[in-house]
């Protein structure tokens, strides 16, 4: 049976998995490498990954390799890696300096290790290509739109999996209804889906926009950048670092970007308490906004490390949302039940699986026939 390697490179970590290519990809094994130093460490990362594959798999050479590529601009489908595509990705790397340089380098390194194995780029932004102009156009001079400056949205593989799971569970809202997907982790975003098509999402031109996150600020007043440039003599690179690495929960708490740490400290640390309160408050606002945009709400889904595992965060986000039909069953919420609601709106907790989506996309794009 053919096997597919998936590589999901984050800003400081790489998750990988091997899937067998059945009618529904089956995960054979997986792993994660953390605290990686940057794109310059990609060669060492690729070498270590290949060693792990050889140690754990009887098949030393995968039949195809699928990569999560965070920023795909206008790409709406997975694409076979080519010299032309790599050139395009290098050109747009400044849009996402936290992810794209590492992803590009890993593609190149895997080409070195497996020169004859097809590689596929699976774009995180593709899920959001159905968004209308009112959700993608930025209110700045039109000439920038021609250069690709617009709202894109991210976490697309997670959202794709969540919608597939809703269909599998028989949730009618997945095909014809109003759904809000909340991927809450170190990176966090929400998406509004109407009749199976994404119509809006909280992240924008880059993954730094929207909801406050672990180390990312989320939305900021654009005037803040010019203010800091004038008063703190900050340049573009310093602003980029501040917004992506020093802000969000770590900036607010000054102790940790991890919600688990903050929840442990909130009883005695006002900064930890405020950081959690701001995160929950902003998530609540996005849910309210998207309910208005959708004209109501049928299903709310929590996913991601926080969304799947932090019952107290789910409870605080949903508190006061009875006005839109959200009511939680606290016992089921504490147990991380599959459905944790008692009200008109179904509130679900779904463990997301980006890698399985990448595996499916890669098999299809590489022309691998599912084996039974």
C-alpha cells in the first residue's frame, strides 16, 4: 500500500506523519520536533526527520510528500511542487516570514533526500477562497489590491477537517446552515461558514491578525505602528518581531503564552487573569459578529489545543451567549464531550487533524489511487 509523508511546519516546530493511502488515509505513526531555530535549521531538521522515518517505518521512501504551506495567496487547490512554484513562494515569503522560509527550505531539503518522490504544496489559505469581496478587500487604496494585498485567512486545513467531520456526524448545518469554527491554540482564529462555504475569517493579510493569540497581537490600531516608529524608533523588522513573538498572551501576562500556565496562575497573578479574560472576551465578540454576518447560528465548533482541552475557556467564551441560542451542559463540557450544548445551537468539540487532510490532498494531487 502506498504511503504518504505529511510535513506540517510551524514557526518553531515541525509535525510529521506517515499515512497509508486507503479510502480514508490511516495514520501509521507521527511525531513532532519543537524549539527549532529558524529556516537555517531546516537542513538539520530534514536530516533528523529522515532518520526518524527510517527508524520507524519499513518503507524508507514515501510515495509522495505533502507539505502544509501557510500562505498560498490566490491558490485554491493543492499543487505539485515545481521550480516555478518554489520561485513564487520565495517571492511571497515576506508575507509570512514566520512560516514560509522554513516551509520552502524543508521542501528543498526533502527534494535532496527524495529527488524522485513527488511533493505537493497544500495551501492553508485555500479554504477561504470562497470569501466574497466584502470580506477580502482592505479599505486602503485600490492599487494595493492589484499587488495581492487583501485578507486571506489561515488554518484552512483544520477548517476543512472540521467541516468533513460535521458532515460525517450528520450535522445538517455543514451542508446547508450557519456554522462558526473556532480553532483556538497558540495560533487562534475563527471562520464563518454558510451552506458549506467560508464567508469570513478573523485572520487577514497575515496570520498575525484577528483574535489575540499566544505570542501574536491580533488586530491592532494601524496608527500604533507609526506611533511606535516615532516614539520608540522601531523599524519594520522590530515591529514584526513585537507583533508576532512578543505580544498576545505572553505580552499581556509577561510570564507565559500557554493558557495552561495562565489558568494555574490567574488566582494570584492579575496579569495572567487579564490575559485569559481578554482572550475569552475577544473570542466571544468574534462569535457574536459572525452570528450577525451569518444571520443566525446553528453550530459552533471548538478545536485546537485550547478549544479541545480547556473546558473553563470554552465556558467563559460561551457565558452570556444565551441570547444567540448558546447554552452549555457543564458536565459534558468538563468531560470534553463531543456535543456540550443544551440550547438551540449545537456546540461541538472536535479534535482537529490537519495532517489527514494534507495526506488526502497529496494523494489526489500526486495521482495515487486509494487502495482498499
